[in-house]
C-alpha cells in the first residue's frame, strides 16, 4: 500500500482528521495511529474527531488502533470522537461496545454550531 496523507484541520481545541479510504485494514490502521500520535506530539492536542464518512469497512486492526489511541489520550484527559460513520461501521462499533467509549456524531458539520461535539453523540 502506498502511504497517503491524512488531512488534519485544527478547529479550536479539536483536531479533525479526514479519512478518505473506503477500507481501513491493518496497514491503514497503523498509518492512522501514527498520524494521530505524531499530531498529538507536535501540537499537544488531546481532542480528536475522525471523519469516517468515506469509510465503508474497518477490520479488527483498525478497532485495535482506535482503542490504543483512546487509552493513550484518556490518560491526559483527551477525547476521541468519530463522525459520519457508515451504517456498517457504526454497527460494528456498537457490537464491540466501543460506542460507550468513543462518541459518534452524525457529521463534522456539527462541529461548527458552537456546541461541544460530545453533546451530539448518538
């Protein structure tokens, strides 16, 4: 797999990452985790939203990467949220119980309404 850039936009104290790969498997999951870690180290940011609108499938490696990063930022009072999850991805996250730890919001557009995005969690 060729490496790809994951765009990151800083919105206040939130870093918003836009994932544009339809399938997140082990290689993409490793890259996503590395990108999240590097950005946190460079900026000190501990609040992240990953825009998953373009993702149709995630495997167990991706779930593991999300859990790993969640544990890391939780230690520093951080937060991880997912936005725009497709139904198949959302169902998998619910089955694994991750939605009790990682809030889901309908879209990143909700970040612009001035409220705490966690208030929009499903």
